[in-house]
C-alpha cells in the first residue's frame, strides 16, 4: 500500500474553481493511491439519490472517495491522470498534519503527514449541547465512523470524566463507508456533567482522550473523543 502510494498516484485537477487562497492561485486537485482509485467503492458521480447531482456538490461530474477525507473527492472534475508521484497541487499538501514546531506558511510538500484515510471518530447526538436533563438514567446516542476500509468495533461512554466507561449498543456496519449508530443508558449525576464517547476501530485503534494530544498547526484530523457538557436537575 505504502509502495503504491509513493510510486503511483492519480492526479485530478479541475479548472472549474480556481482558488485564490492557493499559492499560486490554481484549480483544486488531489491524489489518491491507485489501489484506492481502482477499488469498487470509488465513484465518478453525476447523480445522487436518483436525482441529478447539484452544482454545489460537483455537477456535472465529481469523484467520491468513501472512507477518505472529503478533500480527495474532487468536484467539478476536469481531468484524471495516472502518475508516479502525488500531485504538486496546493491542496494535496495543504491537507496534511504538520509537526508541532512547523510554520504552516513556510511548510512545503512532504513536511507533514498527507491526509487520506479518515481516522476513527464519533459524535454524541443526544442529548444536545447544554441540554437540561433530570439526573438518573438517560439514553445517550450518536454515530461513529472508522474510515478507510475499517469498521467501528466498539463505542464506550462515560458520565464521570472518564473514570468509568460503559459499552454502548452498536449497530453492525452496513458497509465500511457509512456511519454506525450507537446508544447506551447512562446514569447522570445531579448538577454539571460531562459525557464522553470514544470509539474503537477494527484495528483496535481508539480516539485520543483530549484534543491536546492530536493538536497540529493546521488543526486537521482532530479525532479526539467527543465531549458534551450537560446540566442535570436533581
Ligand atoms: N473542485 C473542488 N472540489 C472539492 C473542493 C473544492 O474546493 N473544489 N472541496 C473539497 C472538500 S475540502 C470537501 S470536504 C468536499 C465537500 O463536498 P460537498 O460539498 O459535496 O460536501 O469537496 C471537496 N472537493
Ligand atoms: Mo473539507
């Protein structure tokens, strides 16, 4: 896989939206490995939900790269090329995790970890942020997503700042490219509470406990555990 990534890449610039944010101004583009590009889940899409693809989502033609960061799903597609090296497009290097001491303005291609496959993450959907709830048992629910061709193996929740954790009831994966929903009954203490959810993927990778662990100069790939503050009436 690594060998494929460094030796053979697909390049996909477009002319439809020239970015003035890029240096120099240029069309949006990005690379994926040949292994991914030739997999059955990667699409060239002109329709969505049996309707014509809306312009905002890339009509007339876009790439869809399930399990990889959105930036590699190039919209308003104009060209695809097979080449030995990743594209030198500004956005290929921009979507990378730089080391803490790096200056993002001065960073060049190869200075960071180029983003492709999504890292394991999850979100709490219910209760909502700053909801007022009665203390006692309540259902907490959300989704988790593993990325690449991994699946979500388990999601745990804590209502006591991570001292104790409860496994949630996790829906099986329909396929690796969709969210998996989960839910659990937790007992909320009276007063202020912090709910935490953390997901594990099928390689036993787990989300970092805090955003400080995954901090990087450009702020990408923040897949720290989901935290939710709530207030419980006694
Ligand atoms: N041509 C082009 N394609 C693009 C982008 C862009 O700015 N220009 N943004 C990318 C990013 S960062 C994301 S997250 C997705 C968003 O796709 P959506 O608008 O269908 O949600 O498109 C990707 N493809
Ligand atoms: Mo994005």
